[in-house]
């Protein structure tokens, strides 16, 4: 019995529902909603406008809109006006959109202003952004409306691409959707109150709920492809029903294993568009126990063919689920090659007849006639049936099962590949005259093979297909990767003199095509580049299995001739799989059994494995980012690295790893277990591991024999289960390591994800397994490569890409693997494992020694620019050069903290310098270069240096020769904002990229043989600069807080005036940069590690200054802290720190210097106060109080010592660009009172200049207070 009135058209059925439920909610989109009555009014208004354009029976109305309420209204309006809607996808390329419009010839197109410019054809437009109807002279006398029972007239036209790429317009009459919806309602009805989320197959799904009084909840396009956003929407909107593709559902379930609890209202899920695997069916049934799961099979030309409840159809013995019982069994035919129906259980080609068929492919009568043929099983006049091209069988149970495609399509790892499309593109874009594409192998080893006849007379625009000895063609892949999806590009290529054909049918004789394994390319250029897997690798494993020396093996030797058998073949398969990190199937090894065959098999499996991963990358990423359920922590307390007895360090043979080992030895007392990579690790490899560590540290200038007392070498392999360790060894390390610093990674910006997956993803998973087993804290070293280019402003620490964005926004496999590894670390953290992530930027050489990474691209570009005398002139090219010693010390310092509020820290430079300023600074060092546009620079470099000898003295040549970057690569820098990190690593100061740092680097580059001469300015190491003669010559100053900000600027400014300076800060390494700048002016300078909250340390500082420089004449007290805090939030730690540093620190400085000044009858005390010492600022209550204390103390000192020769100056800066601004952790206070006003603020040098002014006044002049503020921020 029909549920709908199947004698009426779609607009009539909708109108009937409007009258039945006028006040029910019909449509929701974002925050907007329409009742049925309101939706009806919108539809009527737009339909009236359409009729003025002459829309009537079979007239097409184009709809070029995003999935939205307007889309629904536009389609309903086209139907109510008597016409049909034409689907114009926003994703159409410009040429395809033009072709579709030209082919369909719509009377008018409904769109938005933002999309209207895409339409080049002279077609009238209705712009929904315009409030008033504009018909621009197109008004026509409305035609009579068609009868509401005229179900043969056109309802809509949608386009699908053909095998050659020419679009086909599928014309559907009203009868098809009306009858199809009625059949769907018989399977699962909807009622008023039901809420149906629509996006997938939107044009089909959006109308169905509106015929039964339910609510359509529109899922925006961007949400449909974002699992997190989709789940949030389904939950927030209390959706009761939706349709998904199996892939989308699988993605959601992988990411949300408790999906059912997140969407308790979801009662119905329809699956359509792809096959449903039994694995997915079982998983969905378990996670969604209260949801009905319906598998639906349809085609654009036939609508619903079959549908059934997945729980009733799942057979655990089968790989795929049936598609359900036929909805119209009388018109569902499975036929043999003779056109006769086959018996139940027998496979044949599926044909569909009945009244649900599309009318035609518009303007393609021959194509229509081939696809829609007379139906010999239906006596109805004019009855037709549609040839689906699917192979199917009717099971004895009555269920329909799809078993494959008839010739026209290849099923490959879940994808449908149309060979004709691939063949067409190969002939069009490569030098190929004929081509046949087929599949080779089974299951996941199934690959596409292209048999080609080279076109020797092709133009240069169609490159020749170069096939290497293993049957692959990297050049063809590159030529096709912008034309075809990855999974559609053949993995194997065979060149033939001609394509064999069947003498009867004239079609390609597939059986006569040679095996891609036994054929050798013919007539095509061979291009066999060096492959990382060589015959010696396979021979070594044959040796282990067959016990035959690999030195005796020959390429043509046969595995079985040398004593191999089925069990040893299984052993070979296992060892090969372990060695290379992907499964090498036994059947593939058994097919061709010589040593050369096995080499080709391993390479082919590798390429197929890589292709499979890359073709399905989003799903692979999502799966890889799922943390194993058994990785659960036994301890959730953070262990500071300074308290650990044992630390496990990975990556010690790398650049950063060497410095991490050095800093761990200097700053902790822990035993350092160093995991060193070996292909097949054994305990005997320990000596080799020590040698590799020693060699690396010697190269960095870090080795000392005493290191051996603290280091334990652990041979391992990140790509292996348990890190390549035995079970007992793994458990032993887990029980000892309290902190793990995981800095190891395979870094390669060319390799795809699959090639780096084992070490970077699998290794991190095993590190987390180890940590969870023993309760260790994990300090994970990541990269800015987990984020896309950022433009001017850097990414904050909270930024994490969604998985769907990773393949398109992170274009190299390295960044993709590090993104997945981060996800695993974050998930472990969510389970309670103490974890921290340290994202690094571009790491440069040591800021003091210059020790450099020999394979750094930026270094190579700078060195090679100096070599040829020209530098690339690229707008927007900024250079990040973050010294390795800063990164290493920052990681160790942050790892010593126990705060649990922040997980991700940024160690990259938030303000990378313009490369033009770098080359300008280099000019001052004697390395003058002239600017040259990038393309010209590249051409000149290849002309002058492209053939230069590489090697130890010319690594930079090798780097650029192996892969010259593009100009886009130079511009697309990833900047990391560090606002949230600065408060935690404030004492570790980042050296500035200036001429002093570049002098250090270029001197080191010269010492390594990369530059022909040393820098011309050599004062820092070889000779003292001429002492500056200035107004402060002969005087001695003590400056506290001198490592950065105002303190560093004051110290440099005093040196410029001839003053000797004693520099004080908590960390000596942080003072190195300031010291270099001070000594550049030829004055004496000493450094002392000083915490001003310690009276003893301040006294020792002043004593050292007096003994090494002379009596202290000037005290500049710059040490201070500032925290935005709400008084109501009682941040006691920060308040006490403020009092200790700002108040006690000043008193300690005064008590150590003032008595000596008074005894000599002269001296000058300068203290950094603040404008907050004159006026209290909200959010800075305790800070203001500390500065009021400073003002009171200085005023008392000034009054009490008047006439004793002492001058006392209070400097009251306003908003100044220093690290103090980033120290606060009270987010509420920062947001409310700490946001920048937009005014230009002071530079530390502005404050330093005011201090120099006060100090250089005549002795009788005392500058008691200086209020210095940004002009636009007065108090």
C-alpha cells in the first residue's frame, strides 16, 4: 500500500504537507529555521519570479548555491513554477561549469553574488542577495502550470562525468523521485518531530523529509567533511536520522568509539554510495546499538534499487554486506551474456526496469539508447531497462549482492576506477598512441597496469613514458598526478609494439597481454634511478634464510634450487616484512623465485603499499592517530627531568639530539639511556652505538670522554614493535626510565607519508607504550611542520589541524607523520600520561660556537649566495634561524617544570627576519651580494655551481643540487607564536639574528671549508675593539636583569657611552648575547649568575664587579616581573614572586651598593619603576603595589642622602615591548586588561636612552623621575 499519493507531483505533495503541518519546523540551517508555512511563502515568492523568466514544463532552472536553506527554496521554487532544477556544483572547474550550462541551456540561474562571477554564459541570473526582483527585460507572459498528475515531466537534471570526461546530464521525471520516496518510506518512514540531517546526496535527501512533516537539518559542506564538527552538529541539533557514505561513517567511528553515546537521538543511519564491509557493519552495530542501520543501493539513473537492515544481513563469513532485498523485485534482473535471467546464487549483470528510471541523458540520444534498452520482461508498451554495469547475484534468501563491475570498471582497494578514463588521459597527456589499463594481483596487492604503445611522433608537450627495470614510471606518475586521483594512476607500465585484439569482437584481448612481471619494456626509454632497496639487501636476507653466503649468490639464482621450501619461504616473507616495514606476501614471492624476481617483488609491494596509503590518506591518518587501547598509564604524576634518576633519549645521533645529551649531562644527574638505531638491533651493537654518538658529538664540538660515565647505549629501531627490543629488555627499560625525551625522527621533505610512517608514527606509538608501562613522563620534540604556512602572524600553541585538512595543507610526508605522532601524544595525555610537546622551528647553528647542521637548506642558500656574489631577492622570504643551543636548553628547562596546565610549547622564532636584512648584515661582514630575482638566481647558480664538486667542503652544493626549493617554498614559512610559552621559559633567552650571530656562523662556515674567506669583522675573537670614549668612560655599572628587554638595552647603551658593565641575570647562557654587544664597544664586561631574591648572590655580584672592574659608580636595577592577575583569583605564587623580585630584589641591590657610594661621596642609583607606580591599573594590582614600594623606597633614599653626593632616579616606563608582557597565566585578567590597544609601544632602547640622559647630566643636576610612555597611551 502506497504511503504517498503517488499520482501527484512533488510540489503538490509538498503543498499537502504544508497544509497538514503549517507550524511544524520544516528547515533548519545554522541559526535560521523555517516552519512549513514560512518555507511555503519563500518558495511561492521565488516561483513567481521564475515564471516571469518563462519557466514552465521541462524548463531548467540552474541552481549554483552552497548546501543551505536557499538551495532547498530554489529547488522547490523551480518545481512549483512548473519547471525542473539543474544541479550546478560549486566544485565544478570553470570549464566544466561552462560545458554543463551550455549543454543544459537553463532559462535562468539562481545564485549568490559570491558565485555569480563564475558564470560566463549569457544566461539571466537571479541573485538571492538582491532584496528586489530584477528581471532586466526578461519578463515573459507566464505559461499555464502543468497538471499536478503530470509525472512524466522533468523534475531535475544532475550531471555525472563520462569515461572520457564529457559530462552526462541525467534527466529525471517526477515519477522517479515520487515512487522512490514511497519505497523508502515503506522501509523506514519519517514523521513530524523527526529531524533529518542532510548533506551527502543532498539534492536527493533534502526533499524526502519535507513530504512527511519532518525537519530537514542542513549540514554545511565544510561540516560534512569534518568528523568533529559533524558529530557536534548531530548531537547539538538532536538529529534522529541521516545518510552517510560508509567511508564517512567509518571515519567517525574511528575517531569517536563512543559515538552512540554522543548522539543518543540518532535512530536511523542510511548508508549509500559505496560497499559496506562486514567489519564496518559489525563495528557500527556495536557502537550504535540503538540505531537502525540501513544499507541502500541506488544509481542516478534508477534511484533506489535495494535496501535492507544491516543487522539482518551481516554474515561474518563474508567480506561485504548484501545491499538488501530488491525494492521492486519484478523489475530487478540479473542476466547472463545472452540476456537471460540466471538462477539464484549465480552471478550476472544487473539490469533495472520499471517506472523509476531516468528519462534520458540530455542531448545524448545514442548514449541514452545504449544505456536504456527495451525491457523484454515487461509487456508494458515502451517499457525500458537500465544496464547498471554491476555484476550481482540474487541470494537464496532474496537478498541482492553486488559482486563487481562488468569490464567498464575496476574495483581497487575500495575505489572504482574507470579504465577508459585512465586510458584517455594517458593518451592525451603522454606520448602514447594506444593504451589498455587493467588490474594485476589480488586484494591489497592489486595494482593497475598500463599497457602502452609509445607515440614516437608526439610533440614535446606530451612527454615519453620512461619505464624503469622494475616496471615503474615515476615520470608518468608526475605527469598524471594533476589529472588523475592517486589511486587511478597505474603502478606498473608495459610498453608494447601493439595492443593485442580479439579477432572476432575487435576488443582488446586481455588474455594475450603479457604479465607485467615477466615483460621487459620495449620501445621506451629506460630510466632506472638508484633505488634504496638493492639486490644486496635481498641477498643478505636470503643468506639468513638459506644459510648460503651472499657473496656466492647470483641474480639468476632460484630460491628453491638453493634448498628453499614452503616453510623457508614463509620465513623469508617474515624477515623481508620486518626489514622493510611492510608486508611482503608469500604468494608474491612464490610466483617468481629468482633473486632478481624477489628484488622486483619487494619494490613492487613497497610501491603498492605506498600508493595504497597515499590514495586513502585521510582514512590512514585517522587510523594511525588512534592510540592502542592497551596504552594506559600506570602513573599520572609529572616527573621533572632534574629529579629523574634515569632518562631515555632518542635522536642522539642527530643535530639537536647531540645538544640535548650535552645539556642533560650538564643540568641533571641522571643516567642517560641513548636509543641508537640499527636495522636489526642486537646487544653486540653497543660498541658501534658508542662510536656513532662520539663521532656526532665530536663534529659538534661537544665530546668529552667523561660522557661515557653517564651514558648507556641501547641499540634499537623505532620502526619495530617494542622499539626493536626483546620483551624482557623492553620491560627493563620501562621500569627504569622516569623521563623520556623523544627527539628522533626520520626527516625527509620529499618522501611520502607511507615511507616515513614506520619510524615517525610507529616509533612514537612504541615510545608511549614504553612510557605507559613504567609511568614515565614524555617530552616529545615536534616541529612547526605540523602546521601550514602562517602568513605574518604565527600560530598559537593551541593550534591543531583537523585530520581532513592534513593531506591538503601539509604537503610533505614528514609533516604529516609528525602531525599523527602529536595526535598520539595528545591522546596519551588525555588518558593521564604526563606528556609535553615541544614544537621547534628551523634550527640553526650554536650561537656561541657556530656549530652547524651540515644539511640545513637555509645555510646552503646563504653560503651559495656568497659563493656566486648574488642573493635571491624574494618578496616575503623570511628566515628563521633559531640557535640549537637555545632550543636544547629550552627543552631541558621546560622538562624540569611540573605545571600541568599547558601541554604544547613553541620554540620557533615568532618574528623571523627578512632575508634582505640578513644579506645586508653579511655585507657588513665582507660578504657583499647583489640582489637577483629567484628564477635568475637559480639559473645563475646552476651555471656557476651546478657542476661543482660536492663532498665535505661543499655540502651546500650537494643540498641544492639534490632539490632546489621553489619560490613558494621560500615564502610559505610556518611561524610559531610563543605567547603562552614565554612565561615558562623566560630565563632561557633567544639569541637575536643580527650581525654578531651571523659573524659567529660565517666564521664557523669558513672553518668547515664552505666559505673562501673569514668574516672581515673579527673583533669578538681575535682582537679587542677600540675602547669607546664617552661621557661615562671610566665608570663602572652594575645592571641586573641584563639578559633581555630593558636590562640588555641599558647595558649596551652604557657600553656605548664608555662604561664598564657587570651583567647580572639568573642564567649565564642567557647573558652571552648581551655580553657580545657590550664588548663590541671595547669596554670591560663581566657576567654573574644572579637571582636578585638572594641577598648573598647580589652581594657576590657587587663584590666581583668591584674586584674585576673597579668600584661601582652606577646601579641600574632592571630585574623585575609583571603578572596580570585578578585580585579575586588569588594567584599567590605569582603575587609572592612579584614581591620577592620587585621589592626584595631592589633592597638587596641597594644594600650592596649604596654604602660604598656614600663612602666615596658619589654614585647614581637608577631603578626601573613603572607608570603603574604612579597610578594603579586594574589587573595589575599587586604589580602596582610593588612599584609604589619602589617609588617610596627611592623617595626615602633621595631625601635621606641629600647632600651626600648620591643621585637617585626612578624610571617609570609605560607599555614596553619585553618578555614581561607574556609571563601571565591568569587568562581572565589578560583577556580583560592585557589586550593590546593597537598603539605603538616603547622599545627597550627608548627606555635605555632616558637612563643615559639621566646619567650624563652634570653632577649638580639630579633627574629624580622620568615618566616615559607611548604617545598614544598616557596615564
